[in-house]
């Protein structure tokens, strides 16, 4: 069996991002890489969206950017603008196509279906497949989205709707999310923050249909694409092993209070690339501890007080948009953190701080 210097387990967002980062910076000219991935073909299956708070390698995969966004609770709407940090949406189909085309040009990179097909004994392994402890009380961000097309112009494609809480909550936290790619095309998602015990939350098709037809008052449209997913709002089992680093969700790159992962992956990949020559002795890249601490409290509040969460999210965005965006993207300073904390209901968060 063939030997490789590096092995990436999982050829999804994290695995491919790391392979691309290493290849683009010529770290694989004299090193070999095996990518272990089960799928037979790559096709569009996800949409990754985030505020562009730092540069990344995939501007040519961005489907649309917005400098204006809104957030809604019943009878109230905030319209916000942030030109400094536009909100971007990446098409996974374009992402896969770009990376695979680049990787195929390098004879030192190979794809396999199973790690047992190669000799991994002397390789350094980057693992992107998380081991999830399926605790019944753990929170998930689960969602279902459809891309629709209308015959006539319907959407304002200059503004995206980040959170619309004017919908059924069902003892959880529920909102709709609308990304208008053009005046007649948009991605609309129903999103839940919950333990996923209530199967009624998963009647996604009915939720979306009702929202589009009775809330947006749009009757004629065709569905051109669907996606479904669930992001764990808890960290996977993550033991340090010799000659192995976990990356992506497996490496705790998901921001637990938001589910945002894409840009954290890009930063982790850059860190690994910069330290690849001494990777076995390099510290683990992680999201700053203060965000882990604050997210832990925030998730306790969500579990205990789901009914008040729409108002909490709404009030958070009464801060300066750039401040909130930097906080949600792990780039805020102490004063920006403090201004966000001041918007929160103090007693509820203090109780959560001391709750096991």
C-alpha cells in the first residue's frame, strides 16, 4: 500500500479548504497528500454564508454579497447597513468545482474512498469527521432551505433578511432566513435552535410553503434547489492524538452561538499552512476562549428561556451593526464585547452563569 506524508479524512468544506490552502502556497510540491472521501461526485449541497470580516480564498465562489440586512420580531423590523463587512453567500457547487480542478493538477494529491486503501502508519492526519456525543439535551441548529424562482420580479436583492422571528416558535427558537440572489431568485430557509426532540419541527416543507405563500404573499414560484442540515451547537469529542489534528467542525471551528464555521475553517487552514513544516509540535488552533465562555452562557439561556430569545436577538442588533458583526465573527475587542453584554437581560444571564 502507498505511503503519504499527509492524509485528510473527509473531503468536505474543511478538508478541501486545507488541501487548497496547502496546494496554493506550494506546500505539496515535495510532499504527498491523500484525501479520504466517500462521495462519488461533487455537486451543490450546501450554502455557506457569513460576514466577510477577513479575506478568504473563495471570492470567485460568492453567489451574492449584501451590505444591508434586516431582522424581524412580531410588529417590529430593524433595517441595518454595514458596508465594511458585507454578508456573503458561497455556492458549494462553485467551491467544489474550483478546488477539485486545482487539486487535479497536482500529481502529489490523490483521492481514496477508504483509509484502509493506503498505509497511514507514518502519515500526519488531518481529520474533519466529528465524533458527536448524541446527548439528548444538546442543542442543534437544524434547517431546511429551498431556492425559488419567480416569473416576475419580486425580491429586493439589495437587502437580505437575517432573522424573521414572526412565526411559530413551538417552545423552541425558530426563524426564517431569506437571501435574495436577484429580483426573481432567493434562498429561503426555516431554521430551528432546539434539541430536535419535537418531530413537528421537521415538517419543513409545510413551514416553508406557509411562510412563502402567507407571509411573503408569493403564490407563483418554482423550486430549483433544496438543502437540509443540522449543525451541532456543542463541541465533539476531541482528544489530542500523536500526528493527528482535528479540523473544521471536528476541530471545534463552529461558533456555538451562531453556527458560523466557514471563516473559522479558513483561518485554521491558514494557521496549519503557516506551521506545516513543524506541524507535529504546533499548538492547536482554536476560537478564542472568551467566545467559548460567552457562548456557553448564551446556550444555557436559549435552553432555559427560548420564548425570550427573539427579543434578545433583536435587542442585540440595536448596537452598532459593525460591533455586533465583529462579536458574532470572533473579532470584537473588550469594549465591543461589553456593549453587547449591556444589551442582554442581566438577571437571566447571571443565573445562567451559575447554572450547571
